[in-house]
C-alpha cells in the first residue's frame, strides 16, 4: 500500500515555489467551483495556495491573470455547465495571451472527458486531478515557463489510491462558516455513482489534525463548522467517527457542528447518542436513502434494505425529537418500475423528511448502472420527480408549521438594514427582523412558516 500522506518535504518544496511566484503585485485568480462541498473545500485550498503565490481573488474572469475551473462529474448537467463556462474564456485568452486557464476537479479524473477537453478547448493551459492540488505552485510555474500545455494526473489507475496533503494554506470564503475535510474518497461503489472513480479510495485524516483545526476555528469565532467527507461516518482515523464528533463538539464556545454526508450502513446508535447529547452538535441529519424499494436498493448496491433504513431513520427521530432530517433520492434509476417508485413515495411519507434532494438519474460513463438495459425515458423521470416534490412540499409545510410561536437560536448569515437571514441548529433558514451582526447568534421568535422558510423577529 502506498503511503497516503504526501511527504512534508514535498509540501514545503511546493510552498517555496509559491513564494518565488509571489513577485508581482496586482495579480488575480478567479476560481469557478461546480459541484459539492468537497469541491468548495478544495477551492479554498486552491485559493490559499494562490494567495501564497501572490494572487488576490476576483469573481470577474475579465480581471483575472489565472482562471481555475473546479469541475464536477456527478451528473451530466454539472459537466455541461462547467464546459459551457470554460467555452466562454476563448475570447479572453485571445485578448490576453498571458492569461493562464486550468481545469481541475472530478471531470479531470475521467480519461475521455480530459482528452475531449484538451482537444476541444485548446486555450486551456493545464488540467490536474483531485489529488494534485498540492502541486499547484509547480503547475503554475511550468505553465509560465514551459509554455506548453500539460496534464497532471496520477500515473496509477486513480481508483487504486489517493493522497492526503496536510499543511496547505487555506483562504476561507466566509468568516463564520467553515468546512473541515475529515476523510476523502469513497469505497462504496453504488452502481450509479462516479465518485469512487474520480475521488479514489477512502482515506482519513488523523483526528489530532482535525481537532486542532476545529478548535482553532472555534477560537476565531466560527459559528458553523461542517465536518466533510464523501462518507463521513465511515471515517477510519485513529478514533471512531462518533468519538471524533463528540470531541469536535466539546470545545468551549457556541457553534453548530455539522457533518456531511452519511451512508445508512454506518449510521450507528452511538452516533445518534452523540447528536443527542453534545449541545454543539447540530440537530440535523442528512441520510441519503436513494430509493424506498429493496430490489432497486440492491441494484444500486446500497447494502441496506428499506426496513433497515426506516428503522434507523425512525430511531434517530425518536432519540432526538425535532431533529431535521433530509435525504437524497434518485428518480428513474434504470429498471425502476412505477410500483417500485411508489415505495419511495411511501418512505418519504413515513419518515417525514424536512427536505429531500431529488435528482433525475444521469448515466455516468464507466459505472455499472449506465450499462443496464431499461433506462427510463427522461419525461418519465421528470414525472416521478414532480410527484415526489409535491408530496414533499406538503410534508415540509406541515413540519414547519410547528415552529410558529416558538423561539429558535439562529446564526446570522446576513443583515441588510434590519432584515436578517440565518440558520438554526437544524439548518432551517430563518428570515427575521432584528439587529444581529453577521456571524453572531440571535434568539428569534417564529411568527410564520412556509415549506422551506421560517419568518420571525429577534427577541429583545
Ligand atoms: N444520477 C443522478 N443522481 C446521482 N447522484 C449520484 N450519482 C447520480 C447519478 N448518476 C445523487 C445521489 C447522491 C447525490 C450527491 O447525488 O443522490 O446522494
Ligand atoms: Fe461532484 Fe462528486 Fe466530485 Fe463532489 S465528489 S464534485 S459531487 S463528482
């Protein structure tokens, strides 16, 4: 087995290159991020490295000396968005030959995508994989000096390994909300999913490093901290995930400690008790079900049954009354019949989720489900999607009604002339009148509710 940790010497060498690149003022990087929170966290590292190399940050590609496009491959739609954005930079490159354009993230890890990208977008200077982030200084230096296009991808088939690079600089894009990666990759190989192929095998950071990062954030006043991983609860560092969560939630100070995302097979009673017993651990649980039918779950390789899922979801709801439950659902997985789909509708009704994230099944090249016969027509996927949404809206409406008249603790995200918005421990959005400062907590009395928004006023 490879040593998964990138040697400290290698990181140091990269940071020295970054320092040498830091020789001109007024340079700017524009980073475009597609996809999940893992990509957002990666972009904060890219930004941190760029800062060390002397790049300020801009949202406007026209102002940039360096454009980085951090792509997602989870569904075709995400890929098309990134490609269409990349296509818009042709003109900029024609106007400014010194402009550097790089593509990274999950699309870069797929051989066919990468090759097509290099061919169709000749103004892209470099492409690098999800485990080559730490090499960005060298990649930029080469692009500036060698003047030839390059690709940086691990030379072993990517799904055999992955790396962890500690000690890289970070430029966080919020001063009160932070993401802390605790593990990377995925070993589950759900048959629809591209993640194991583009993010490599599961690997976990050491608990000491994670806890030091969380403690530092708490000391700096971060009120919302999210432990991140493709499968957080299969964290296999030197302590178990429930222990890690308990310790991360026990620093002095008020904060919401969240985690994303979980697999039902690793959702244990011990974890539920930590959510219940540690006040800083947010009263929110995202537990993707994907389907409510056993045959479909098995075809998806989910490794739990409808009954087991229901048992766990109802167990946590009874242990932590009022907990916000959310889930992911795929509509129109190949071979899914109407009758099987209706079992998904039924599980939604039984659990009563606060919110569901519903996705039309998108065939991903190289995954087993993409090769299955009986792909479901697009219009049918949309019909199922709409039915699920309408069932869910009624449930969410009913659940949120219960908040009216109650007082909730809210972390303020914005305040424009007394119209504030923030989130509760359960991650509910609350719009309220008040004078809370961004990043501080407020007690808010809820005066009205809709399916996905609570409204209220700050208590004096
Ligand atoms: N098509 C549609 N949705 C998908 N997801 C993962 N792969 C696919 C796919 N091929 C959804 C799952 C997962 C969420 C992040 O994206 O529901 O939980
Ligand atoms: Fe998209 Fe998955 Fe990559 Fe996240 S890990 S960016 S969801 S493909």
